[in-house]
C-alpha cells in the first residue's frame, strides 16, 4: 500500500510553489510532508521536501505558535503584526457592529431571531484567517443545502474538510446535535436515553476532585 494523502493545502508566490500534505504512512501512522517547488527559467523545477512525523506534531505546532507570537510582539521590523491585524480587521466578528454579532444578537433578541449560520457560529466559536465563524457556518450549511438533518449526520471527517474546522469545532457541532436528538427522544417518549454508568463514575470522581 502506498502512502495516502489525507488532506492537502497549497499556495504559490513568484514562481515558488508550496505543498502541505497530511499523510497516512504504510504503518498507519501520520506525517506532514512540506514540499517547496521552485520554477526555473528553463521551465523545470527544483523540489525540496521535509517530513514531520506524528510524534513531532506537538513540537511543530508549539514552535510555530511561539515563532509568530515572538515575531509579532517583540520586533518592530517584521510585518507579521500588521498582517495579522489586517486579517483580524477583515474577518473577526469582534470588529462587527454590536447588533450584528451573534452573541450580542442572541442576548438582545433571543435564539428565535438567529439565522442558522449564526447559531452554528456560536458552536464553532472562531473562524479562520480567511473568514469569520459566521462565514464558516454559512459554507458548511451551503454544502448540505441548508438541510439541518444532513448537517446533523456529518461526522469529524466531513466537517474537518472545511478550512478552519478541526476536531474541537467539529466535536462541538456533533455534541450539540446529539443533545438535540436526546432531548427530542425524551420529549417523544418521556424516557431519558441510557447513559453508560462509567460516565457517571467519571463525572462523580471529577466533582470530588473539584471540591
């Protein structure tokens, strides 16, 4: 079996092409392959590649976060801060008028006044560098034809295909729909859904520790 590409992103700039591939190896482990391909004057390409294996993901994410944070807030000679500020100005909900922000709109007018993508944005929490949580919610709903029953059937793999979505955000959506299904079942039958005793045990031990 060949190594399989699970997800991929790419971008280009001035003859330089970058490919970021999330891979599944033959031994069922994951790695990230980062390839830079430079176009030459004769039309050929010079490629360089580096692989980051799954045991190194945590270090890579931490290093990138620290790198950009330090560059943005320590040195005045880099453009990272300005770039991030521009992105924030363009996409962040906190820069919207208060009456258009989902949380403020819900508090002022109630849940009934909320559009579906606004309710979904409340679950998503934050958007991506290319769009707000509301626009991300709109993209997801558009994909399922604004059919909430189809949205409720989506699992992690389908939700994570959308740029800006990850396991945490997709889990929030899936959990909300599961609660809705359980509530509907209770209203229909008057019987609460069966919950594993192990879950109660975990919750109880957590409550004891929190005290």
